[in-house]
C-alpha cells in the first residue's frame, strides 16, 4: 500500500519539480499519507527527490542551461545558507517564519500572475558582476530558508533568479537545479548516516521521480516559459495550503 500511494505521486512531483520546483509539496505529503513517521518520511523523500533532481540537473546541463559562474556561486552560497538555516532552526520558532511566508506569498503570486513571460526580465540584463552578486545573495538567502524550513525552495529560487538577477528562464532553471541538487545531497548524506531512510521504498519512488523529472525537463525544453507560469501558480497554491496547514497544526 505504501508503494501504491507514494510512487504515482512521486512521478507527478518529479514532473512538476523539473519545470518549476516545489515537487516536495506533492511528494512529501504522499509519504505521510502512506503512514510513515515524520523523520522517515522526510528522509525517504529526500532520497527519491535527490535522484530525480540529479537527472533533471544533468539534462539541463546537456541542454546548455548551466552558466558556470552562476552555478559555482549559487551552489557555494546555497550550501552556506542551508547550514546557517539549519542552525537557526534549532534556536527559533518555525511559526514566525511560516507567518512571514504567508504574508509574502500574495505579492509573489501577483508577480507571477502579472508576468506572462518571465523572460521579460532578461531583456534588461544586469552587468556581469551585479548579476553574479545577485545570484550569490539569492542563493544564500534562499539557502537559509531551505535549511530552516524548506518547502517551495526551487520555486522561490526560480522566481528570484529571473526577476531579481535577470537570468533568462532556462538559465534560472539550470542554476536552481544545481543549487537544489547540492543542498539535497548534503541533507541526504546526514539522513543516510543516521539510518533514517527506508531504502527500498525510497529507491522505488526514485524510479518514478526520475521518470517524472525526465518528462518534465523534456517538456520544459520544448515549452520553456510558456509552461512555467501555470505550473508555478499551481505550486504557489500548494505552498499556501502547506503553510496554513503547518500554522494550524
């Protein structure tokens, strides 16, 4: 029953994650629905999502979406930010961050809704140093959020890299995948060392998540920004539901 619940949703999560990020908003609840305890659900989801993200990252690199300077700066700052966020999580109340995100979410949704083509920001590219600095700061800030709380990280990264760093949608997708892969691998290593991962279920779900990421990355390569906006709006709605649920829990 666990496999029947988790695997189909892992496929959908992989498809969504490859296009707009936020696949964890679909896959993680699947593990809870299947009856896994919280730590096992989070850890096992990290195994399946990391392997799926690896496939999307490799494909985006092969598609030519990776800009080396953005990827290197983004990964380094993302890892630093994630470590800071994880330590802050030990000291602070997550309720505060949940309220802040709920307040910030409507303007984010409005920006996505208004921006029929997120590539319009790339029509006014920043000077190289400013673009690199913006990418690094975004990766650091979102990395802190990822380490502290986490849901919707990929979607937030995609939007900020496009709207603030003025990366075109495909470059933003490549940078986002590289950062996500790095932070996922770091977290997965911790879970594996501590024996929290249910490996058979995680590998089965990973196969479906990989298929979803493969399909999603192919679809994104063909449709690009046209498919990004509606998928991102769906993810934002799921994110809002998750925040309200966490706040009321």
